[in-house]
């Protein structure tokens, strides 16, 4: 993953478009979600808190170098996030559920790509999800890459069940400097979609931040649903500002009503 500086805010111009202009029959829809879709479920986003993620600079807990430097701290950080996710207080919200309903009812091709490592899309009812930055509920061995489900704490000193080596158990999450997952599949889907929707992401991290450009170059309409303007807002066909729990159910119901 690569972080880019936000573009010049003066270039940003949001032009509200009426419903009639927005709604067209679409046959292939790709959705990209980011931390903003889970914010109203109680999970903190990355860039709305003075650059701190739950009190830590993101790069202190989300790079291979950080893990090599202090594997205990990094695993403890993700163990806390995993415990929070499974602790009974974090639930999928109306936006997660609306995307699941859309997947169920849309007759065309639908692809859900998420940068999020939580399991709220799954719990909201979505079936097919590309977790391009990995999953919190999956661990892996840094030596042999063996990946396994994990719902409790990870300790890097535990032995890998596959290669039997100790010292490198970590979350199966894509950190800065690592290659995001499913890129070939995602690119293929974006190239043939006629609507690309970005939800709750600041567009600060590539390659995900470039997906809307690819969709646009390939002729798709691009729509952004976000609480605040992102660094790419001016590049979308339309950018609508508001909380995901309000915008997502409304917009996807409208898309469904006009679907072919
Ligand atoms: N509804 C919609 N959008 C929201 C809401 C909400 N209720 N709350 C916040 N947002 C928006 C913010 O305005 C912001 O633009 O969500 C966005 C969250 O941005 P980030 O915190 O940067 O999260 P994201 O874009 O998912 O980060 C990308 O960066 O650190 C890495 O790997 C990590 O996947 C993550 C990647």
C-alpha cells in the first residue's frame, strides 16, 4: 500500500445532481468500501483522529518493519482490535445490510471490494467480499505464509501449525509496503463495470484510491458516498456527502429500482 498526499482542496468542487440524472439502469456494479462504512458501528477510522489509529500512529502498527521491531506491540494492538470486534458491542449497520440486500436482489453483476479488515460485511449478510487488505480474523505465519482463522489473541512466539517454526505469527493483514490481495480479480471486475461506487474512504491509500480512475477510464459512472470530501472527490461523476447509514440504503434502493 502507498499513501499519497491529498490533492489541492481548491480544486474540489462538489456539484449536487438530482435523482433523475443520477439513476440509470446499470448491469455491473463494483463497490469499494473503507473505514467510514464501519464508523457508525463504533470502529474508529484511520485518518479522522489526528493521524492516530486508536492512539497509535498508523505506521507504528501497520508496517512489516514495525512488526520486526516490536512483534509483541503490533500483535497486542491487533489483538485489542479483534477483541473489540468480537466483544459483542460492534454490529453491522444499515449500510452493511443495504449492500448485502443489494447483492441478493440485483440481477446484474455485483462486486464488493473492501479495504476493511473487520467482518461487518459478512455479518451484515454479504456473501462475496474481496478483502483486499486482509482480515483481522485471519492470522498467518511470516515464515511460510500459512494462513489460519483466529478468533482469540495471537502471540508471535507460538508455533506455526504448518512449518512448526516460532516467532513470526501475525495478523493476515496487508501492511504498508505489502501487496494488496486479489488485485487481478478486482481489476477485471472494475474494467467491465458500468457503475463504480466508493463508500467511506479518504482515498489516501493506493492502489484502492486509483480504482475510481480506472473505472472512469473504462467508461463507468463513478459515485462517491462519504461523510467529508476525499482527496478524489472532484474526479468522481458525482460525490454525495453524508453518513453511510443514511446514504447507502437510499442510493442502493434507487439503483435496484432502475436495474435492468
Ligand atoms: N459515513 C461515511 N463516511 C464516513 C463516516 C460515515 N459515518 N465516518 C467517516 N467517514 C469517512 C471519512 O470522512 C474519511 O474520508 O470515511 C473516510 C475514512 O478514511 P480513512 O480513515 O482514511 O480510512 P480508509 O480510507 O478506509 O483507509 C484506507 O488506510 O491505514 C490504511 O489499511 C488501512 O484500509 C485502510 C486504508
